[in-house]
C-alpha cells in the first residue's frame, strides 16, 4: 500500500504522519511518503527520511510522487488563515487540491481534511459579505468548495474528515505549532483580551490533535468506503460553553503562575456580540491604541467559533473537552513561560482627536 501525506509538517499533518508510521510499523507493505512546502524539514526517527519538497499548486509534482497512482492520498495541506481574500483562499486551498487530485487514480482512496465549520449554524453577524457565499471567511468557503471538488471530480473512494478547532494532545497537550486559538492565551495574560465577546452559554467545539490524527489514519489504513464518507469530530451536546473555555483557561494559567510565585490574572468579563459591535467597538476604534485595536480585530475572529448557538453532530465523539483545554493551556505555559508569567497591562485610552 502506497500512502501519500501532504502538508506533513503542519499541525495536523505532523501528527497524522507519525500516527501512520506507528500504525504501519507492524504491517507489511505500507509505504508512506510525505510532502512539505520547503526542503530541509526533517521528520522524527520513527518517520525516517524527511518529506519530499513540493510547493503544491505553484510547481509541478516532483518525480518521486508521479509515475503511478497512489493507493491512498491523505490531503492535510491547507492554509487555515481566516483573513484570506477569495483569491488567496483559491490559490492556497482550491488550486492545491486540484494538483493533488491529479496524482489520484480511479481506485485511490482520497482522505481529505476539511473543517467542521463547513457545516453547523452560522449567525448573520458571523458572515463577511457576499464574497464568501454564506461562510464566515475565505478558509471556510474554500474548504466547502474543496469538498464539492472531491465529491464531483474524484471518481474513487473518498473520506472527508471535519475537525473543529484543533488543540494539543489529550494526555500532555503537545502540538506541533502554536497557532489559531493559541493566540488567546497570551492575550489573556497581557491584558489585551480585556473582554471576551460572545454568548457565555454558546458552544465552543475543540478536539485534541491526536484524536483528529487517529480518525484520519484509521481512514487511510482501513478499507475504503463503498460510498463517500464524512467524519465529524466534535463533542456535540457535551461541548464546552464559552464560559467554560475562559474559566478553564484562566484557572490553568493561574495555577501555573501560582507555582512560580506570580500574581493571578483576572478572568475578563463577557460582552454580547450585539453590544460589542453596536457600542463598544466604535469606542474602541476611536480610543484604543493601535496595538489594542489589532488585538481587538484578532480576537473578534474567534467570537463566532467559541459561542455557537448549536453544537456539531459528531460521528466521532470528543470526550472531556475541558480536560483537553486544560492540558493544552498548561503545555503552552510550560513552553512559553515568559509569556505565561508576564505582567498584565490594563487597557488604556488615548485621545484620537
């Protein structure tokens, strides 16, 4: 069995490649080849040699990847930036998928990593105009288009895996890179996250990266589905609420700070999205410093992801998401002690006149 893993140095791709290597170690036949955008990246000992460099969509597939179709293609490569324009999202995600599918044959099992936010409920205030056709941003929109392409252009078996916000491993919180939701932690410590915008009772779906990788690797090494399959990884009705997410994060940070003799941070108040957008945001734009305004914009991207009116319907259930959250926060704090033990600076107003 020949398995191609794209984006093998990304947050999910790294975990998937390692999981596949472990799962395939006791089997005869699996040949796992990884790709990454840049040369010079190396894998762990279990993975052997480094990935094949390929800037997907911007250059032809290198010779080691061509010649005959793959048995399985696991496509994790993607840009997850929420700030992409439509064209940037097209180039980063849609064009790359088409290039990868060119390596697939009619019997290739394509395991495509999407996002749970292609589905679910989106509130009107979450949307960003007609450019993204009812989705929050270019990332979601492009992933929706990609799912359509897999369904219509690939004639072989296909599995779409939809994870929510991805955090560290369940046991120790480890993750390949701190990105996305991890920007909340230093903002809480520094005081830039002076308020949390959203519904305290809204759902905040997360999943540990190792369980996302488990679903993807299981699909890759298992029997191809007879018909297209979609796996949704989520806690569903057992999901954390926004208030839980903030409380667990602050409690974990404060326990770490107490161990080091540092004063605790205060848990910020929650402001409804409507109140924030109608009253506080205009004032913030007028009176906050440029750094604080950038923090406001960054954190605003999370508000619709951490206070959903309805949770996802999982096919793969995430148990104890609060425990995952705490492990992830603690791992970040131990990895970034200067930030985690930093001094909180309250918001100050400036005269914009």
